[in-house]
C-alpha cells in the first residue's frame, strides 16, 4: 500500500522559513515525478512545485518562484520543500503526490502538514 507522509509544518512568522519532508513508502518512486500541493481554507488545492526523477527538472507556481525550492533524495524515497520568505498567503495544508511521466497526479493524498504564517 502506498503511503505518503508529510512533515515539517508549523507556525512561523512572516519572513521565516520551513522545510517540509515527504516520505514515500509502499513502493519505489524513483521514476516518478514528485510534487507538492497546498490547500488553503475555503480554496481549491493548488500546485506548488514538482521535480522529475533525476532532480534535474523542477517546476514552480509563479507565487512561490524564487522563494521555495523542491529537492529529492532518491535513496531515502523522500522529497523536500524548502520554503523561505514565507508570507501569510502561504498558510495552507501542504501535500505531496507522485505520478509517472505522461500520467495524471494520483488520487491518493496523505494527511498533509499544516503551515501557518503569522503577520
């Protein structure tokens, strides 16, 4: 059974930083594109960032470009999201997901990790 466990969230002041982790188990995600998404209260879940299997190709939502960095450790089956210069608009539950190239994101979502940025 696939499991994606997000961690690293918390309460931080505006301008601060957090590093999120997503540990995948139940299968190997080495060939997968891995991504981070977030959902703020009353809003749709939105794409934040993705990274390909080698780590050489990344993609970011415009709202986080230059502030967030996605990375992965294939040996540990873990994906990270380094978030800097956080602002209150980044407050959301953050989720990770994976997909094979050319396919849609999985319907399976972990429990997410809450990020709250105070002004």
